[in-house]
């Protein structure tokens, strides 16, 4: 007798799940008054051959029992056998877990790249996001369409969030760097405007230039005046009148020193101012 049976599975912990499959033998039309079932050899009636192997599962163990079931049509005899399987993770570890972990590590490489290397960081982030999306789609395509969340969905979802976060981190860093550069440029512009205003104010308060005809290369005379009644005569000009009482003039090269009542005052005049001072003394 060969039986092909189906086993409903709970994939909540896939691919680290364990499944318990049931095989039940029962009469459809005869009640316990007509027929009773029992295992001939007791606990050793059911055996699993060591040569039996499955590519994705391993048999952990089995057990058998005899039961009596009460239905509306009467009581029935039933034989039940339970076989427990555990899924082998080798395939999923090689095809899903290790590649997705490596993709996450590759996405972290962008943290060590220069933030100005925009093409490299964007290409790396987008590539890892698309790779994770493809891996998630191919994994779910090979599984039954179920409505609850599986363990592998949590793992792949976490990997996808980390990869996407690395791309989002670069976008945030680029935005913050742009904001900081804009603030620096605004500060430099304000500082430049302030310097220009200061230069304009200094130019407005500067002394007016000398009269026309007096170049910047004209020699300047330095005059030292002693008191309020002190006067000076520039070098190279002879006074037609006598000097005022109490005023003594000493002429030196490029400057003139005038002494009055034993005190000195030193001041700088242009040749034009010296001519005016000389005219005043001659009056």
C-alpha cells in the first residue's frame, strides 16, 4: 500500500521551522461495533528507514497511537501516526543569509568614501538597494502566498532598511554640507560688505588733499613752534622785516625750528602753509 499524503505547514519561523505531519487511518462507514483498529507491534509498529532522506528536511522522530473518535453517526476507531521534520538551513544560508549580509556590509563602504565623491556613493547605494529588492522578490516567489510575516521576511526587511538607511545617510550629509557652505558664504559676504563700508567711512573722514600744483613729491618742511606767539619762516626764504620780539628761528634741512620764550612746538606744514605763515610774519 502506497500513500501520498499532504501536510499543512506553519511557516512563521521559516526557514528555521519544525513541522509536525499527521497520518490517520479510520473506517468511513463502520463504527467501533463493527471494526476496531490497533497496532500489531505496539510502539514499534511504525519505523522510518535510515535510507530515507529529503533535500530540505530531516526526520527528528515519530510516534503512533490508537484513538476512539465520537461523531454524530457513532464512535469510530482511528490509528494516528505523527512524524516531526526539521528544515535544513544550508541552502537558505548560502543563497539568502550570507549574500544579504554581504550586501549590507558593502553598503557600509560608502561611509568611508569622501562625501564629495557623489557618483561613487550614489551608485553604490542605489545598486545595493536594487540588489536587496531582487533578492527579496526571488525568495518570496519560491514560497507559498501566505498573509503572515515569516522569520526570513524580518531578516530581509532589516537588511533592506539598513541598506536604504546608508543611502539616506549620504543624502542627509550632502544636504547638511550644502547648508553649512551656504551659511559660510553668507557670512563671508556680510563680512566683505562690512569691510567695504568701513573703508568708505575711513575715506570720508580722511583729510582733504593739498592745493593744486603741489604734487605728492614736493618736499615738506617741519616747523617747531614754541608758544602762541611763535612763528616760522621756511628754509630758503629771507624775511624782509625783522622777526618779532622774543622769537628765534633755527633753520635746518627740510625743517625749521622756532624758539619763543624758551619753549618748543613741533608741527608739520606743507609748503603752501609755510608761505601763508611767512606772509603773516612779514606784515
